[in-house]
């Protein structure tokens, strides 16, 4: 393989690896891991973001996203939030009355 092709495949391999780890660990572990990376990023993450890396955060609550917007404002261009969970005033996930499914924000994708 040429170095260009290897370089082009690196993001796919990274995302696939992270997704595999998160699925194996379960939703609670996934949220914990993402929350740590979002609010207490290691220097290596900050360096990757400065070079253009975007982190996709999935399944965080709307309150976590709002806190990130307030406290991590200088890093917002390196973040993408999908399947954000809608919560009530107590911070609990809101469920659809008909289906019982957790309500997530429409991320427009």
C-alpha cells in the first residue's frame, strides 16, 4: 500500500476501533470514557485537535453537551455530538410515551 492510502485509512481504522471498544464495554462505560475525554482531555487529544482531529461524541445527555459548550468553548470546532439524549429537569432521560424509547435530539444527519 502506498503511504497516501495508509494515511487515508487511519481515521476509519481509529473510529472502527473506538466503536468496537465502546460496544464491548457497554453504554455506561462509553459515556464515562467520552465524558472524560470531553472534560479532561489528555495533552495528546488536545494536540490531535489542534491538527484538525474531530471527535464524535455519541449518546451524551443534553446537559453534558450544554456544559461542554460552556466550559470547552475553545475546543468546540473539534467536537461533534450525535444521538444526544434529551433529559428532564432532574437530568433523567426522557422516554417516548408510545414506544418507551429514549428520546434523542435530531442531529440533522
